[in-house]
C-alpha cells in the first residue's frame, strides 16, 4: 500500500512561507528552504523589536523633555522629581508632546512645579 503524505497540507504550508517571503531579494523569495530561514529570522527580529520600540520611544521622550526644561534652567531629573511631588499625573509621552508642539502649555507646567 502506498504511503500517504498529505500533499495538500504540505503545499499550503510551503505557500504560506513563500507568501511571507514576498519582496525578499534573490533566492530568499522563491526557494522554500532559503525563504523559510529568512522568514523565521524576520519573525525573531519583529518579536525583539516590538519590545525595543518601547525602550526607544521612552528614551526619545526623555530627551525631548530634558531639552524642553533646560530652557527654564532645570534638569530632567529635577523636573520629574518636582512634577511627581506636586502630584501632576502626566506621562512622558504627553510631556514630550507638549514640550515639542505646545511650548506655552509646557511653560505653564514648568512654572507650576518651580
């Protein structure tokens, strides 16, 4: 009796990998074994960088807040200490946006904590 290998499922699995490899260069886009490695590596990078993105944005917000408060003669750590002591519940993302796009509002917050 011949061996059953379920070609339908195998083809579907391979087509899924090649679909994910669309846009890759050279053999990475059309040779299954090469594409499989490239797609798996890409998924590893995507997983890692979803976490790194959070770090990067937090660092960016801190730099923007620091640059904003330096104009008023304070450091970032000094400003954050005072803002927490005052009980102003604004996160770094909002503070960075105010420092960049709404300097008058940011100045009001700085004057409030001084």
